[in-house]
C-alpha cells in the first residue's frame, strides 16, 4: 500500500487537563500518514485520484485549533476519523505531540493507527 504523509504540521490550540492549559492555546505538532493506492493517480496524473494533502492539512489544522480536547488521545482519534472520511484513504497513522509539555523532554504525545473497517 502506498503512503501520503503530512510531516510536522504545527498548529496552536487548546489541549490539556490543567486549568492553565484550558486558558491559552499551545503548540500541537501533528504527523499523519495515510495509506492509499496511488497507481491510478500515477498513471493518469489526475488529482481526482489523489489524496489531496493540501485539503487534508487544512481540515486537520482547523479541527486541531478548534476542538479544545482534554487529551492528545482524543485529538488523535478525531483526526484519524477525519482522514478516513476520504474514500481513498484505507488506513491512517496519526501522531499528536505536545512539544515542551514535560520537563527535559522535547515532546510527548500519542500515535494511533486506524483502518477503514474498524
């Protein structure tokens, strides 16, 4: 299966369980890999057979900036479902990180993997 990826999409949104985290937006780093078949897109050079990563990135960014989720797990699950709305996407891996959330760690987060049939 082929892969289309969005790497290091940095957005700002409300995420976290602590009072201060609910009051101001913070950095959220998102990586997405969608699994699809690119054969027809490659043969025809036609965007209608492609997973449109520009459109997908905008949807991901918009949701992450407005969802105000308490956990990275919930946000990652939301984003996986959003990706699977595209009929060309068969499987997705979503990684959501909170840079600097833990002292002495560059980042913490969660990675989820979802398939169309789940």
